[in-house]
């Protein structure tokens, strides 16, 4: 997949927001879940679509559903978020002395 603008501006929160909207199948419900306003969340999703160059959702009235590209990006987003969580867990283990190299 070609990216229009690269990944310089993308943050994990963009992916969290996207996953929330996909899981809730509703921007307003996802906005409550991630504790931001619905217009702000809609803007974040539009920005992510622009950055990726992929339409993530089909919007039909007040309903949304993932596009085929959105389904693919959802799988990848979940993987990225899981890996980020694993990285945080690993860092905490290193700081706590529970992992690392003994010298």
C-alpha cells in the first residue's frame, strides 16, 4: 500500500481511535469510549484516512462500516497496538530488574 505522506505525523492514538470506531461501528459511541468529542474523533479519522491515502469507512447516513482497505488496516492497527503494549511491558520489566542482561 502506498502512503501519501509517509508516517511522520501518525501517532498510536490515531490507531487507537480508528480501532475504537471500527469496534463500536459508531463514531459517537467510540468518542465516548476514548473520551473525546465526536467532531474531534471524526476529524482524527479523516486525518488518518488522508495520511494513509485509504478510505477506512463507508459512511451511509449515520451508519459507518469498514471498507475492504479499512478491514486490512484494522488488522494491522491491532497488531501495531499489541506490539506497542508489549514494548511498554518489556521496558517496565527492564526498569524493574525483571528482564535484561546481567553484567
